[in-house]
C-alpha cells in the first residue's frame, strides 16, 4: 500500500511543493486547511484533490482543521492514521508576530504540542517533522549550525523555539520519531506577497507594468541565507527516511543582504534600484536579526542533501513569475542569464 502523509499548512508555499514531491513519489497525501469565508488554495489548485466525503480512490485529500483546536487535531490524526506527518502550519510572518504575539504563540508553539500529543496518544509509529526556523538563532554569530545557541528576537522565533524543544522532548521522553528541520530563508514564486523577497520582485514587476513608481522598504542591511523552497522540502522528506530521528540545519551557506536582493531584481530588469526604492520606518522591525548564514554540512553528510538552485536563478524565477502575473513579457524586459557552467 502507498505510504500516507498528513501535511498541516498545505496551502502555503512549502506545503504545496511538499505535496507535489510526495505525490510524485506515490504517496497518499492528506492536507489540513483552515475553514475560511474566502478560498486560499491557489498554490494547490493544480493538484486534483478531494473532500473527505468523496475521497474514494483519491491520493490527495483535504480536511478542515486548525492548530488551535486540540480535539479536531486528535480526530484528524486518528482518522488519517498517517505514516508521516509534516507540521508546516504557522503564523510565519516575523513582523506580524510583533502585532499578534499571543496568536503566534498559540498556533506556532502550543499548536505543535497539540499535534505531538495527538500523535503520542494514537500509539502508532508516525514519523513527525517539525518546521523550525533559522530565526531562532537571532543574535548568535554566523555561521549557525545544530550546536549554535538560540537567541530569538521576535515572538515568531520564540514560539518556534518552544515548538522545537517540545519536538525534542517528545522524541526523548516518549521515544517518538520526531525531528526538526531548522530551515534558513527559502523562497519561490509561491512566497506570500507580504514577505520581503516577493515584495521586491512584485514591486519590480509593477514598475515595469506602469502600475507603480516606488517601492517602500525597511531595513536593507539585514543579511539572510536564501535558497529555493523546492530544494528545502526535499530535505524535509529525507529527514523522515532515516533510521533515527534527528534535527538538521538546511541552508545554502551563502549570505546576501536585502539590498543585494533588491539590486539583483532591479538589475535583471535593467533598472537603477536607487531611483525607485524608498526607506519607510513603518517597515522596520522593533528588534531585528542582523545576519543568518547556515552551515548544513550535517545534512550533506547524513542526508546527502545539497541545494540545486542558485541565488541568481531564484531571483530570476520569482521575477519572471511576477512579470507574467502583471501581463509583462519577461523575454522583452529581463536580461538573459549567462550560460551555467558545470552540472
């Protein structure tokens, strides 16, 4: 029989790529979506999914659920009885977590405990993946790896750190196969529009489309380690295929500032970013993380994982997608990429 996976946060960037990966591998995939008055399933609409009431024969089934509802999560785990459970659901925007700290803690932190407890009480050998984040490292000096001290700087990072340690505790105290992927920044055309990378590529596209003449930004000096989400969900899957559960840093090992991302996106379009970008204090965080750069040598050694998409390829893919969404032909406005050397 096909292995069965349950994914919380399946409508998000990572959830959609992970669903594609698992379906390609022959899994039966069950996804959790929150009930809402508006449909937010654009990232998974291309996948043929079914509702539980008419799911016979379908390998992709969606269920309603919420990370704040322990009873619902318990019923869901008992109903699906997954072989693998990927917990990707979260309030994942750092800036918003300062405005909604209690909600962020409830969904990202306590929500993970609710899900772990549902798995524990089921009593089946479910393999559990927790989506941890590089934001937990905060002020710790780079490069950051699995032994680096955590010094979180936002309610989001603090909630995720709680969830991270709960995952470790359930592994050690209850002997569950539970692991965390400490993922550094990973982007794609499916990234939400209020995240800085997508804000930049969408801003360039709107300028080229004649719909805008300014892009308002916050801190341009923050440095991040950016990879592609498609590469990173592959690492999630690899973690659950090991003999023993463990925690892994997933990163490219290269850092670039927000300014460099801006320069790359505007440069592809042949535009001088300084003519269009304005610094706006409204986008400054109350407490920021100056630099994140991951050391994923453990993942390379034990999982055989390495990233495949370069920074330049990532920026181009995101910009091409946003230009197409604005009705602008990328071939007419973007500089052609140089020939890629090597495999």
